[in-house]
C-alpha cells in the first residue's frame, strides 16, 4: 500500500477503513519507513534547536509530519513501530504485525528423540 494514497491514482480504490486512516499499523515498504524516519527526524531536530528542549512528544511530531503531505500521513500505531525500526537490521518494512521479519531458512530437526 503506498501510504494512504490511491492505488494506480484511482481514489475510488482507497480503503478508508484501513490504517493509517484508522488505528492499527500500516503496511509500509522499507523505503517508505526510511522516508518517514528521515522526515520526522527533521521535525525533531528543528524542535530541539528552536526550543532548546528535550525531543518533542509523539503528539507534536505526528501532526507536524502529517501536515507535510496528507497522502503520506501515518497514525500513532504506525509511528510507534517505525520508531523501533532499525534500518541496519530490518529491510522488509512493516505490516499489521509490526516489523516484517525474514522467513527462517533453518530446517527443523526431524530426528526423533528416543
């Protein structure tokens, strides 16, 4: 899903009952997660410089981020997962279950225990 925007440019294909229009974690690609991380970090850095305070709360960052482009808005559930996303470790994006993990390639031990 490309953020909250339409599929193939057709707004009749948008499901307004899915995250980020409602609660729950959105499905975002690795690149989309990196985009949100970069944009929110700019907001956080600017807040600290302008105000001399500790980093702002999510309640400040989310609306500031969402004002930039409403088609790329995220919700609080999604932002919580994005904040814990380490781009050096994770490469598959996020979905409703959180950070997408690679499928295990280890084969199960099929030897029976006697």
